[in-house]
């Protein structure tokens, strides 16, 4: 089944200069991204630089690759399995799929889309420059697919899946990468749709006047509506993960907090003896639906990471492998049927090379964050770097200055590295840490 993203009219730039939900062009490759002195060019559009611009060439090079749309890539395989489940399990009145799928929306969004549209307040930690990739103060690479939620609801959609690449500055290890892929799901219900199968449902309402917010519900929702929404959400997601992982799967729900849903939950599954979080979800904040012109309905939303599911389902041990062009990796996913089981056969494990770097932090420690150092290492070492760990730190008693020591593990996923080539990369990291981060080397 093809992607049905033609059902929504996607406007481009708005008169006030903001971006709307722009679709990626399918007319051939976009020109390569360029970081100029005064502007950043990406996907055929130019954005003026300012004091918030922190996107790097290595990150911009990933924009537009869309691994989730590359046929027979493991992320594409996961996406297709989830699509097939929703298309077959949820059918509209006329036999058509209830959920539409949108997997081609540009990752360049406004800060307003990424945060304000989801009720994330100014000053919230998730907005920090150190955690995101900004083109400028008003524009960024989306940190989650939820950035498009309001536009799609505003266009009149009641049930949709949204898939895309998302960008976050993060630590460096086998399960974290600054570009990963999310799937978002949203379903809205009218009064009739939610209560039609309930005895005396005609007497029940989505909303109540003069209600109050409790740990169980929002102030505008009736308790009956929230309980039904929660039941429908959890049933939908339990069916999905059972379809993906098998009938014997153990599932548990954990209460949590998100700014854009209440109540909110995380789903954990039992995998290889441990509980693993696979998705977050909840009842959508009514204020968000009101702002999207759907205040007469109530609904739920969920978000899951495709890499995490693929690593578990296929046994892929290192998140960097998803970006590999090695045919020994890619050929393992060339299956005739998307439901065909795949168990990843590891490539030869090449030996790691361990190096350390120690430095004094700047006197004003507010000028330095660990994520800044991780980003610098990644921008120079790229996918040669397997893991970075803070292994030691101490404070000089006389001066109060703080020193940190990091371990950097280098390992190529496709060949053996030499200490000589790694030393060149490591020396460049040492030089750049001093010039760009203001640290003082102890090497």
C-alpha cells in the first residue's frame, strides 16, 4: 500500500515568514546543504545565520537522506510493517484505511512549530541550544515529529501516522545518534465516535463544565471520556507491539509527564530479561486541539523510535549501522515479504582503539556543556567514534577550577582502524576543543 499523503494540502511559506508543513520535493535531489558566512542553505531554501546557529555540516549532510523511505532499509521495513498493521486493523466505513500516512514532510521547522504549538513553555529545558540543532533563532531541525501535529489536525485529519527524521544533540554510544527516526500516531474522536458502542452512550459527553485537573484527567474532559480514550490508546498500542514482537510479549505501562498530553504513559516491553521503554503516549491536551480548530473532539497521540524497535527486532547492536552503505549489512534486509523474519548476522567486529582527553573547563563554566564537547567530537570524528564517556573529574582546591577527562573509543563498523589515522583525528579534537570551547588542554 502506498503512502497517502496526497489527502492533505500542504501550504509552503506563510506571509509572515513562518514555515508551514512543507513537503519534500520528489523532483530529484535537492542541492547540497551549505553553511555560508551569513546564511545556511538546506533543501533548496536559505536561512539567515544568527547567534543561535549551531547546525554542523556533518548533520546537514544527513538531511534529505530519508532512510525510512529507502526501500528495504531496516527502518523502511519497520515502517512498512507498522503501516500494514494499521491499514489492515483499522478500516473506515467504506473499506478504506482509517489512518493516513505522511512520511515526506521537511525536517526544517519553526521554533514555534517545534515547541509553542505543543504547549512547551519558554524557558523549558528541552528548548536549550545545547540540545537542539538551530538554523537560527526562529528555525531549526525538528526535535520530534510532533512538530507537525497541529498542521495535520488543522487540515481536518482525524487519524494519521507521521514518520520522519529528527535531530537532537546527545551523548555518544551504541544506542544514541544525533539523527534518528520517529513515528507519531494521532486519533481524534467525536462524541458519537467515542461513545457509540457504550450502553446509554447518548447520555455521555466528552466534556464537563467547571471540571478540575487531576492526575487522572484534564479539567475539560469527563472522566468517562478519558477512561475510554486511555483504554482505546492502550489497546491500539498493545495490538501493535504484539504484532511486531509476538504473542508472548510482556507489556507494562508507566505513568509519566509530557507537556502535550495528560494523562501520559510510557510503554515498556520485556526483552531479553529487561524492561525496555519503546514509546510514549497520552490523551492530547485539549488546548492543543482547540488551537488546531478541533476543540469539539478529543484524542490520543503516541510517538515511538524506529531505530530502537529495529535494534530489538533485528538484533542490530550499534545505531551507527543504520547509516552504513556496506552491502553485507543492507543485503540482509532484501526480503520479498516485509513480514519475513530477519535476524541480523553481525559483520566482523573490528578492534576498538581507546584514547583519552583531559582539559580544564573555562573559568565561566556556563560557557561549556558536555553536549558541546560531544558535538565537537562527532563533527570531527564522525562515525569513527563509537563511544565518549566522562571518566574522571576533579576540582583544584586552590583555584576552584574544574578538570574533566573523557575516554573516546574509536571503532570503524566496516574495517580496522590504525592508531596513526586515529591519532590525527584525536589531535584535531584536542586543538578544536581549545579554540572552539575555550578549554585548556592537559595533554
